[in-house]
């Protein structure tokens, strides 16, 4: 038996499952799926088709396949959504005359279409669901078995219409009692948008994992383009290198090129707004579609702030999980791996809770879902870890604290103002409780620094999820390229809950624009440092030599600053995640005029 590419089918071992449980779904700085995830999915697919050689799967996965095949049949339909566009799909149909619900799963943004999440489909089938997974139009390697026809429109109206056609197919194939949608990443946005737009109002529940609420602000907010994410996603569709354009419809490609060039941003925002579940929240509310959201504190594709803002507007039965880590990391183990390889059961909670949500609204199982709080928030890095031994790093042995709220707005119960000061000798500059004015500090703009949001999109935050936050060394921060302010050691620490606000006055010596990126760090007495949150801001229309007051809001956080730790604020001009607007090598000055003193508003809970 070979894979879709002709390579021999790899056996899945305990080491394969342990790799997923220890390293997650993502692999590498250039964005790709962990080969162990693909190995498990391919082996399961072969086993379901009866073509897997003996010994390809460990015993537990063999039992799962056998259970599903005893109770259901597997097919590989191609769903015609127009006369010339067919979507690659995978179906599991329960062998029963009793009406059963179907869970429809649009695939995430990746070149392998619906294939990587085989464990998730079998888990759903084992719970008694019909399952229909599909690759959204345009995705997949040319000629591949998981590839759909057409061109990528990035969750646009064609994708909504396709979703309704998929429901039509599900009704013909299964005659389901109810229809639910579950999606991770790209599939989560499509799930919400199909539910809001299906003309027959057939979607009974949505589970939107690592999701977005507002695509426009996910891509472009505070005047700053989220360049790196778009660059990597364009190359992660299944197109051959140099042929990426061929995967997208003409209008979408034009918008993406404008985004990369920083041109016609009004059109980019309009395009993103059309693809935002937040735009249609009134329709979702009117239809009363129970909606499950998950997102992460250090999300690199769909920042937590925009997802929370959309979620707060929902008046339907709803639940929001906020996890440590980055995009897809919390759900990765549960949707692609298996418990036998999981050293820490907390890794499975993000998916078991999503399944419980579906069970309640599709199967009528009460469980404890009716008693869930509206919001569950994991407090960053409050887990307990121990050394991992071979391979290095740490592994979690006690999960992080989770807090409950009826609304995220309840998380912030107070604020504390910290004023920025001018430089104070060799000790740098302070954050204090007293206003400080009349000072100025400058740095050279346009250069990346070691104070950065993350090393690699998704990879750095995935390590956080598994107990290994990125360490920073403030002593190595480049003083000519950034500015640092710090509190004294804080007695009693601080419970940071919510979104910090920053007020500064900025002046450039050249050009008419500047990008600023603000970061908050936790610094312990030994200098060990972790990031709490960050956010960029781009200011245009500046006059060289003239001060401009600016303020912006950082991404929300749930973080406990321990007793005796210091809070540090860093401001630079360039982060690898974002576009830079300004004059490279020029001087940017931060000042604090009387009556407009520079200040950090810290949310507390």
C-alpha cells in the first residue's frame, strides 16, 4: 500500500502517537503539518479501505477502525456544487434505520484537504454521528485525491453556497435528524458563515475551533498589515512553488496582492468584512444557533481580541474557551492523535469539550454542558511542568488554572495606571505610579529586535501549549533599536485580566509614517522573561519634527505576574509578523508632554 503520492505507507507506532502528543499538529517555521499527523491519517484511511498491511496501526487504533466499520460504512463522494466544480469528500454513514444527526466538517486551510483530521471523524462516528468532511473549493495538490475543483475565494459567498450544497448531499445520503457543523481554523469560519446564510436554516449547532470573528481586523488592524500570516497561507494551499496565483479566483488574488503591497486597503477591509461572522451576527442570533468558540492567547492568525469581540455580540446559547498557545495547538492532539500517545490528559480537553457541545445539541445528551460557564479562560503558564528527559524541554504534569465568567467583560474588575519615565542612568527607564513629563527617548526605526512576539508562526505558541514558553533575555535587547520601561519588583504580583492600553507621544525625523510595536513582559528576579501580550500600531500623516499623540489597545490576556516579578514594557518599530511603515534607519522619538503623560493602563482581575 502506498500514499497518495506513491510513497510506501508508514506504520503508526507508539512513537508516532507520542510525537503528536509532544509536538503537536504543526511542524517547522515555514508552516507545515507534522509528518506524524499525516502518517496516522493515511494509515487510518488505508485501514478503513481494507488496504493497510498488518501491523500498520497500534491496537487501540485498530479497535477504533473496527468499531466504526461494524456500525457504519465509508464512502468517498465527490459533491457537485456547480456544473463544473466538485468537492472531494469523505463520508461515514451509520448502519441504522434510526435517524441520526450528521456533523459536517469543512477542512482547514492546508494542501491535504480533509485528510489530516481522520481521528476526529472516527471519534465523531464512534459517538454515533454520520460524518461528512469535505475540502473547500480550490484546495489540494493538483490531481490529488483530497483536492477540490475551483478556485479559492477565502470563505466568500461561493463557499457559503457550497456549504449549503454539502448539506443537500448530506440530506440525500443520510436523511439526518439534525445537521451540525464543526471546523478548525478555515473550516471554523466557513462553518459559522454557512450556518448564518443557509437559506433553509438547517444548521442546528456550530463548533468553531481556533476561529475568527472578524477577518478584516485579523489581517489589518491599527493600520498594520499582518504580513507573515498571509505570506505563509498563500504558500500552503497545494500549489507548486511559483504557481500560487493559479489556486485563487481573480478577485481574491487581486485583493491578496493589494494586501501584500499595502495598496487599496479599503478594498481589503471590505473584502475581509464580507467574510467575517461578526458581520452576520444578527442572522446567527435570529436563528438561535448554539455556537462554541475557541481561541488562544498568543494566536498568530486570528488574534483573540477580534474573536472575543464577536463572541460577546452573540445572544445565542454559546461557550468560549480561551487557551494557552497559538492557532490549532490546543485542538491538535485530540483531532489528529490518540489517547495512547498522550502523556497528559489535559491535552485532550479542547476536543472532548467540543464533542460534548455537539452531543448536547445534536444527540440530546445533557452531560454537564447546561452548567458550563459562558467563558472558560486558561491563565497563561500556570501549569506545572517537569523535565522531559530525552529530547529536552518540559512536559506538563498539572494543567493550567481555568477561570469561569458569564462574559469576558467580567474578567477585568479594576485598572492600574503605570506612567512611563525618561531614562534613569544605567538602570533604564521606569514604570511608576506618578506622572512623568518633559522627557524624550529615541531609537532607530526599521529593524527587527530580539524583543519579538514569537519566533515562528504557530510553532512558538504550540510549544507554549506543551509547557515550553519562549524564553527572552532582556539583557540582550538592542538598546539602539527599542525602548524599555520596567516596574520595581511588585509585591504581591498582579492578576492581569483583559486588554492593556498604551498612550504615547511620538515624533519622527524623516518621512510621514511610523510603526510602533508594544510588548508586555514578565521578568522574574533572575531575569527570566516571558511574553504576556503585544500589539502593533501604524501612524500615518505625520510631520517630521512634530509630536503626535497616539494610543492603542494591546491584545487581551489572562496572566498572573508572580510576587517579586517586574512588569516590563518594550516598544520597537518592527516585528517579523507585521508590515513596517516608516523610514528604515531613521530616528523615532517617544515623549511625554505635560497633560498628555505617557501611560500604560493595566487591566486587573
